[in-house]
C-alpha cells in the first residue's frame, strides 16, 4: 500500500524524469530546426543521461515503470507546450492528460503480484 507521501514521491520522480527527457530532446531540436549552437548537444546528452539514471530510481519493475511513465511524459509534454512553446492546451489536451493520469494511477498504484 502506498502512502500519500509515496504517491507524491513517485509522481515527482516521474515528472523530473520527463523534464530530463524533454530537455534532452528539445536542445538538439533547437540546434537542428532553429540553427542554434551545436554546443547544445552537450547539455542534451547530459540531460538524457540524467533521464536514464532517474528511470532506475523508480520502485516498481522496469516494464511497469516504462508503461506508467508514458502517461506522465504526455502530461509534462502538454505543460511544456503551454510554458515553453506558449501554446495554450485545448480542452481535448486536458481530457487526454486526465485519461493518461488515470492509466498511470491504475498501473502504478493498483494491486500487483511480485
């Protein structure tokens, strides 16, 4: 049984993991699509290494973590759209994120046989 603090910790770790992955992919995007400095590839590689390391910190089996992480990644990507790209999400974006987070909750916090 997960305590409320466990849930906050797991979701926070997922959020941090997602930010690390998005930053690691966004910086090369800036280099390729917006003609920014190739030096952005260095922090991008560091961010992707951080992403991989953070995935190892999750308490569940790897396959379960990857499955649930996808839903959190989608949620963080929509926040990125809003905050970084300055594009306000639509109602269908919010509905989709809600559906994803329900899936994350079922996968991560449901009954498991280990």
